[in-house]
């Protein structure tokens, strides 16, 4: 566990001891104890900011009982809306509706575009929701986690349509770039054969 995350967890431990008193101390013990180590393992992969976010959400909830590790992990998760992104359902609908021409459409957030791209524009446009929604959900949640950890996603300034894989009636269509490469290879082959 990174030092910054360990320090944040230690601060969390002390704050939770102040909030819940003996109830917390009896249940989880002191900083550095077995329960502290278990929480450290359970929160690995999270940033200090996510743990602080979880503590803020803990303070906002109305329940007065001490959360367990799984409950606290859920509190640490930042929702798409908290990141300025549409919720999962709205993001899926947007990606599915724009999959035919993603380069020509305005996007509500770069994360929606990148989740759609990860699933595949052709797949979004040609497969059922039952097949594409789980893949989109995984990609979108991954992107939300990456953004929470500080990654900046951008929309391409201008998408080069010759580099996008294109399909017609379910079959892949060669782009101009593919055709030029094939012509060059054919010319080289003819030259090597003396034709």
C-alpha cells in the first residue's frame, strides 16, 4: 500500500473512532491492528482521494452504525454523475444512438465516446442490448475509475474516417488507406516478378 494511502487510512481510522467511539474501537481495534491491515488489503488499488470521498459520503449518510469494509468500499466509488458524466443508462443510450457516425456527433463527455469505442462501434450498432450492455458497463466503469484516479480523456480533434474500420451489411469494407497499401504491395510483387 502506498504511503499516502496508508496515511489516509490511518486518518480515516482515527476519525471513525471519534465518530463511533467504543463501538468502532471494539469492532475494529487500533491503527495497525489486524482489522486495519484487512481494510488496507480491501482498499488496495484505491487512491487517497477515493478514500477521502468515501469518508465524506459516510458523513452524509443517515445510518448510525459502523460500516463494514464492503459498505465503505461502495462509499468510495465515485458515481459518473459526480464526475460530470451521464449515468450508465444515459451513457449507453448515447453511445448506441451515435455508433453509426461517432466522428460526426457531439458527445456529452469524452468518457462516453471512449467507452463506446472500447466496445466497438460496429458491435454497438449490430448486436442486441443483451450482448453489448454488459461490455459497455465494464468499459464505462473502467473509464470512470481511470478518471477518478486523475486520467484526462479527450475527444479526438478530428477523427480520420479513413482509419476507422468501416462495415457495410455486416462485412468489413476496405478504407482508402487499406486499398493504397494493397496497391503498393501488388506493385512491389509485380516488380519482383518482373511483370
